């Protein structure tokens, strides 16, 4: 543990645009995959169906999930042709932004390596590392998948000097292969959701054990990178791992701007920490394959953690944008952000901030909470101030009695209006004459008071509903 060590700053933008060099390599990656796998015509025709079926399997939160799906020919072909290239795109955009310090002869341990997705994405994202002598230890139970991934990578980068060792073993066997050596970088992509895929509501003891093992085999100056799909279940497992790492004295460099409890753990109905971004720069052949499988892509998402030994100091005004924008009242827009003070709702009236961006906020003097989410509302830097908090309007005064309202109101000749007697509950409306006058209310049958407002019994009508004739010198019950 080296708490006093200088920690590299967290990246300001987690998902920059795909580098042009990486986009060019991905454009030809589909041909490399087809040349390496060489599907029969029948299997090639069924490929979109296999892709759709595997997608349903990978996104379904079930207890009976089989993590050995890549040992079967159909799912393996679907994964390598479709899911593997999309993962390359995701990871390339992320790895291009992360502060990974890999000196010459550094050892990188990739757990659950599959078709060498992390290794290939690192080569695509970091041209500065392509000629550097690095050592890779790639573990995965599917040995055929490891060999296939190495074959494709050699076609992509035939002159790469990296020393790549593949082992068809479970990731828990990492200590056996490392011995006394410690890795400068430990990576695991799409592993936690497969190892601990059941929808349990509490932290798994094996997850705690895994975190301890990984930390023990990490170089004092090393880093640990764990990447998961952007699903609720996968993010929940990642948050559980984060808790374990922090409890064991490690610090999270990204994406978290603090080391406190995660405000988006994904438990219950709470939001979960993940990032979505567009697919600009994705290869056309991959977009066409997505259409053929009826899985069109417009946005991609992922969750991740970058951790290292030592505690980290949180910046009180740091905020990591974690959502896309949405409409708010008052012609404003909003985005959620993770801050040392918990979940925040950023408000703005211009263009949204790309998810994954790190901002510096100026907190308001008085807290204002979003009534829907409970998030602390704060304006984005450079935006117009928030409108004042809405308070209930004052209630109007109780109405004055009729005789008080009319006491000072003059009639046409300037004399004060006569006072009216208070109305009783069953008394009908008067014509303006003092109460008790025989013409002040019509009489119904049997000598009972009339009910002018009762449905079906309109006042002022005689037998059979015909209008009652007016008597000379008498006023009706209507006002002029």
C-alpha cells in the first residue's frame, strides 16, 4: 500500500471519438475473422439467427446461464463475428482515454480473455504501445477461442513484438501462473456477469475472495481494469466489487469522482452506473450484420472500474456525467452526474455534455432537490442560473359573509344596500328581498320548501313542466 504515491488524474472524457487509425483497422477486421474461421455456406446463412439467439442468452438474467457457450461451434461463430468486434469498438474508445502506465517489459494479466478482446483493443487504441515490448498472460477455459483470437491478432498485427502467452485455465488459476511475480495491469472484460450471473440481492463471498486475490497479485504501481456490459445485473456486480476493493484499501481512479458509497448501485428500483455512447466510426460491415440479425445499433453501453493500490482524495466539486440528456420544465434540459455529494441533476439550456465527461461544479448556497429522483440540482458550468425553488402560493383569505360584502355597497340612489339574512342550508336563492317575504322562495307541494336546483324539478315551472304564469306586480326569482 502506497497512499502517499502520486495518483494519475482521472480522464476528463471517457469515450473520445474512435481514432482514425483504429477505424481503418476495424474496417478490415471482418475479413480477418472470416479468413480465420472459414464458415461453411450453411453456417454462414444461419449466422444472423445464431447472433440473435446468443444475444438473448447473454442479456437474460437467469440462474441457469452457461458460461461455456463459446465452446460450441454456433455460439462461437456468432460471438467472434458479431459480439467480439462490437466489444473491440467499445473497449477501443475507452482504452484510448484511460491513463494506463505500461513501461517496457510490463506484464498484463487478462482474465477470461476469450478471443483476446482486451489485448486487441489495446493495440487498436494505443499506437504508442505497439512497438513497446510487453508481456501478456491470457487465461480462459475455452482454449479454442484463445487460439482463434491469437490467430486473428497475428493477421492484424504480424510484426507486433508483444510476447503473448495463452493458457486454457480458469482465472482463479492466476496465482499458479504468476508465481511470485506481480502484474502491472490486470484486466477482466465481461467476466463478473458470467461468474456471478444469478440475480442475487447480496454480495457473493466468492466475489470478495476474487477481489482479494487480484489485489494481492497487482504490482504496487499497477492498475486493475474490470469492464462489464451496461446491464443492471452486470453493473450491480461491479459495484459490489468496488465496495470490496475500497474496503481492502484500494482506490478507484475512474469513473468514480469519489470513494464513498455509490449513488447508483442498481439495487431495487435504483439507477445503475453505466455509460452510453453513439456508434460513430463503427465499420459498415458490422452495422450491416447487426441489421441482418435484427439487432440494429444506435447506442452502446458499458460499465467499468479502474482501480489501484492506495486511497484517493475526492474533489468536492468533481462530477462525472452518467446519463444522456432529457427534458425538464422551463425549457431546460438535464443530465444525471455522480458527485461526492451523491447523485446530482445538471441543468442546462444548450447542447448536452457527452456521457463520461468529468466536470467541475459550483455548488449552490442552498440545496435544491429534484422531486422525482431526489438528486441535488445544480446548473452546469456556464449555464443560466436555476429558477428559484417553487413554494406553495399563499391561500386567499376566507370569503366575507354576504351581508358584510354588501354593507358598504351603495344602490343606484346612493343609499346603502339592505342587509341580507344569512342563508339556511335548505333555503333557496332569494330575489334580493329580505328573508321571510312570501315571494322569496317558491313553495312545492305539501307545503315543503322548493328546491330550485334539484335535477328534474326546475324552479318557476308549473304542472307538466310548462312555465308558470307571472303574476302582476310580483318579481321572479331571477336577478336582472
